[in-house]
């Protein structure tokens, strides 16, 4: 009998096949788990996309990679706060511009020229002035440009609510000077602002109320001098602003990280105008051509934004801009039984130049050249109002609309003047 040898099975081949079967079995059983993990990772990445963007943006501002890693857990909060501080800094600067314009208008009125310069010749004595300014602003955000590692990004927008109350006094110089009348004035006021960050067309999340908010409390001190004569009038004014901003950053923490920033600033303005009659009637329609040149600067003290990081670091802001504006106004006097009523309408075109809104971090081992926050440099304003004079009193009220490429404002002013002459 012939014996046919059976095929001899190699143990190594048997082991390899068993391992392959086990691998295939494990892979098949883990596919649903892997798909679930993928979905969870996609969801997490989507929810944290905004955080990752801002962490990258902040870390790019530091020249030390090791320091950047040390600040990784607090970078998001500081970055969100830094963007939000740009809005509070700009809001304080815009508020100072509005306050100095209102102050100058009141001091010009106290000379006897009127809200836009009526050319009245009556001599007025010492006067007391009080007023309230209100505004509501919707800001769409800035273009943020880090000095290191661009590109530029867009910051969150904000809703701003401002209320300013002020009192002023003016005193005439007894004798004429350079053929005209001169008057000095002083001012004291308080400004309160509530600011709430909000998403915009490029940063859709988080929702409003989940990003951050701030409360600004400012004190205002000002002085002015006005000269009026046959050619027209000239007014120079300056105000000092100082106060603090309390910020709450809700983006990185549901409760909100707290920051307190102290700041101070100066705003100056030089205004000149002349009134042209448009009819032969002395109280008829008149045109006041007014132009201004101004400058404002607000500087914030460095404040701690490290939030318990291994190395403390600080943020500070500096907002400054110069402007030139042209503001023609039409008005007329309407005589009444006890005085006069003066309706007016005014348009203003303001151009900002040498504009700077800059954030800069500081601290041990930090070399940060800063980040610039830019916006549109043209502002258009339309205002309509009514002033009434009877006896020693003058009352006025107005509403206005102001627009630029980055924000829109609706506001109003009311005021009263008592002349002691």
C-alpha cells in the first residue's frame, strides 16, 4: 500500500491566520465606536472653533513659544477681553467728542450767538447751564491687526448705551477785546455707559449675553473760552476725563471673569464759525457755517488679565484720534408773546485722522508690539432741534442720527440755561 503524505501545516501560518481573524473581528466590532467618537470630536471641534481661533491669535502675539504654552489655558479669556476692551476704549473716546461739542455749543449760546450763531448783539451776564445727553449705539466690530503674525481678523460688535449729565457756568469779560466780546466757562459732568458685546456677520457665536459686558463710569472737568465779534466767533475748549471700566468676560467662563481698568484722557477742540443771513428779515432764515479741529486721547492703566496663569501679564489700551469737521446749520427765529422760538437743522461731516486704538500686553518675558483695532474714519451726523427763550431762561432739545462704516448712533440732548443779567 502506498502512503500518500498529508500536507504538513506550518504552525506559523496557523498563528498568522488566527491573528488576522482576531484583528478583523476587533476592527469590525469597533467601527460603530469609532464612528461615534468621530462625531463627538467633530461636535467638540465645531463648538470650540471660536476658542481655537482666538487662542491662536493671542499666542501669535508672543515671541516665546514656552510662554505661549504656559498661557494656553488663559489665552482665550484674555483674547476675548482684549477685543472687548477695544470697544470700551472707543466708546469712551466718542463720548468725549460728544461732550466737548455739547459744552462748546452751550458756551457759544451763552455769549448770545445762539445754538448755531445768530449774531445777536444783546449783552448777557453770568449764566448757569445744565444738560443731559443720551445715546444708543450699535457697533459692528473692528478689524484687528496684530503687529506679529497677521492676518487681520474681525472682533465682536457691541451695543452701547450712554447717559451724560453735566453742569456749566460762564462769565463774561467786562471789556471788549479785539473788537468783540469774550466769555470764559467751566464744566463738571458724569458719564455712565453700559456696553454689551454681541456677534456679527463673521463671528456668529456665542450669542449676545454670553460674550461679555462692561460698565463705564467717567468724571468730566472742562473749561472754555469764546470770542464773538463782527466777523464771526471762535471757541476753544478742553475737557479732562477720568474714571474706570468694570468688565465681565463670559466667553471663557459661564460665571464671567472680572476685570477693572482705570483710564484718563484729554479732549480739545477749536471751533470757528460765521452767520450769513439768507433773507432781509433780521429774524429770518440764516446759515451758520461752522468748522472744528479737535483731538482726543484716552489711556488705560495696565490691568491684570492673567487669571491665575503661572506668569502674570497685563493688558493696556490707548485710544487717540484727531478730527476735522464741517457742520453747516440752518435756523430761524420765531417771535412769541414772551420770547422767541428757534428751530434748527444741522448736518455734520467729520473726518478722523491719525487714528489709533491699540492694545498691548506686558509682563515678565513678554515682548508684545501690540494689536491695532481699526474702523471707518468718516462720520456723518444729522441733527434737528428746537430752542426757546423767555425771560432769563433758555430751553433746548434735539435729536440726532450719526453713522460711520462701523457704527450707527441715535441720540438726543436736552438742556437749560439761566442768565443772571
